[in-house]
C-alpha cells in the first residue's frame, strides 16, 4: 500500500466525482457551500506549506543545537518526526471516513460526544491561532536577522507588530479572494520549499570546512550558559528530549489537509494521502537540510553559544554574501507562504465550528461570500486574533523564557491535544454504531489501533516536554484553559451547544441543503 504519492487527479472533475463528494458531505448534514477547486497535490501542498521546514526548522533550530548538540539533529530529528507521523497516520484514517472542514472538531463530536467535540474545537482553534502568530513572528525575526542590518531596522515592539499586521493582512487578503488563488500559491510554495531546501543543503555542504559526520551522532550538553541560555542547566538526557520539540513543532499543521476537505476533490482519498505525504516529505527534506547545516558549522561549541542566533551566525561565517542573500530571500518567501496556508487552515476551523453555533457571532463567522466562495469573516477574525495574541505576549514578561518559546510550547500542546482527543475517541468507537466502517483509504483496524495507542502515549511525552523549564508557564496556561473550559461548558455550553448534526438531526439538515446550495450556486 502506498501512502506517499501526490499525483493530482485528472484535470477534469467529472459529474460522478462531484456527486460522490457532495453525497459524502450531505450524509453528514452539510451543504456544499465552499468551492471544490483543490486537487490532490493542492491538498498535499497546503499541509506541506504549513509544516514548512524552512520556517520552524530554522527559527527553532536552537532548541537542538543549544541542547544536546549534533545528536539532537542526527538522532533526535527522526525520532521527533516519527512522533508526528503516528498522529498523522491515525488522523488520516479518520479523515477518510469523515472528510469535512474543521475535521477534528467533527471527529471528536461524532466519535465521542458533544463535549469532546467542543473541547477539541477550542484546543484546535487556540493552537491554530497561536501557530499563525508563532509562524509570522518567526518570519519577522528571520527577516530582521537576514535583512534588518542592511535596512537599519530596530527590533522594537512597534516594529514587530506593524510588520506582523502587514504580512498577516496580505495573507488574509489572498485568502479572501478565493481558494483558487490560495491553492496556486500553496502549490508554488510546495515546489519552492523543495527547491530551496536542496539549494540550502548543497550550499551548506559546499562551504563546510569538513564533513565530520560523527558530530551528527555525538551528544554534548550545551544547556545553560554554554548554549546561550536557551535551556537552563540540565542533564544531557533531558537536553536531548527537549530538543525533540524542534521536529515535533516543525512537523505539525498537517491537519490543514482535513480543514480543506470540503474544497478538495475526491476528499476521502486525497485528504489522507495529502497528510501522510506532507509529513513524509517534510521529514526527509528537513533531515537532509539540518544535517547539512550541522556539518557546515565550523565549531559546535561556538555555535551553541550563539543560542537563537545560530542559523545566521553559521550562514554569515561560511556562505558567500550573494548566495546567502538569495537563499535568505527564498526562505523568507517560503515562510510568508507558510503563514498564508495557516490563515486558510484557521479560517476553515472557525467556519466549521461557527456553522454549528460554537462561537460568539457564529452566524456572521459561518457566512460564505457568494462571490469568492470563502468564509470572509472567519478569515479576518483568525488573522486579527493572531496579531493581537502576539501583541499581548510581547507585553508580558515570562521571566527566563522568551515569548516565542512560550508560544511554541503552548502551540504544540494545544494542537496535539486537539489531535489526540478524536484519535482516542476513534480507538474506542471503531466497529460500533458511531464508526461502523472505515473510509476508502484504509490501513486496517490493527494498524489504526497501533497508531492510535502510540499517539496517546506520544501526547503524554509532548505534554511533559512542553511544560519543562524555562517554559513552565505553559503548564499554568494549559491547566488554566482546562479550568476555564470546564466552567464555561458546565455553566453555559452544556445546554446551549448542540454540536454537529448527528443521527436524526442529519435528516433535518438535509431538507435545507438544496436551498443553501442554490443560494451559492452549483460547484463549477
């Protein structure tokens, strides 16, 4: 069985294919309001663009180099990617059976209950808003490090927020004008990431003082001052484990394939393949690039001491200026397109949750533009919230840890909780009334059960790593969310929130589908 092919479906979208996709959506009680313009490759590309090894893999590189040294890449990167892969495999199986926008929220509700769906939605929504903020603030720091000196930029809160607001607004505008333009840019982004990754790896190898492959498997404790205080003093084992946050944070965002299910042709097959392919190609390409980078470093001790500045320090010292600036420009564009794809993902989550009344002002947030066939209010709401989130964290002191590190930890915890909840529910539900059969992309019951169990165990590991010093505040933020969510559910939402249509409610929804679809027009 192949799970990695990303060949696009035929250029023509036949009436039979369209009917099958619409019937799958109708069977879950939803009308075809969004436009199905995304091919199988486009669905892969949007997840590949959000994962973007040139974003998280570079901006969070110090979590490895300032921790356990070269072994954090040579050994740690494959382990962390395997952690993400088991989640992707389990989610892909569920996505094939339930291909809807805001998939995780629906999965939690259908396979579990209203509360699990509601909790999953909030975890996923918070994770997507924070990851959009983390990606774009990382893009700002990359731009500042790459071009700031020559432009005379000063790193102030005002400069940072204006930069974030500007690029987020452009990303929102592109999403506003339709999934067709967004899909073309994310298709381009997928190719750009691969080409730039190859070019970066070749440049690193070409200008490396030597190819000391052994350093990729050598452990060295750079915690504390030796690593620029990225991590506090700790044992080598803990430094290695915390370095796993680099690949785990980087290899996430593949839920975007599920969030764009209602805009993807042959979604029951294309979505799971898109998720698995995005994780596989990102893992392999990221490993090649980061190993090449470690081999280029002239002195591992000096590199670790650079802390968060390790990438620019090594590139500036080894790669000639003209080549370096071309690579910087390509990486910046890839990071911008990573944020663009993330706006798509967060807006579809807001849209899906709102059409079932899950958010304040749900009626407005669930509206689809008749002209552009996009959830305009959801696009701008998610974008504005991400900027406000970064602005708020910039004003708060987190003691020993940077705001960026706290944001990354919270993002990882929130997103992977939103992955783990429906996976655990699916493990218990499969074979029963809630999930009688798997979708057309089928790895088998035993393989799914294994992937689900490993995902649950991995979630425990991720939570433990995510709340370790200096990111201990992530523990209080997560626990605070659980407390607030419990109170809100018991006091307000338990009686009000109906959740997605289930059982008899589906039949009631189907009666209004023709009216809704005639209002927005048939899919082209």
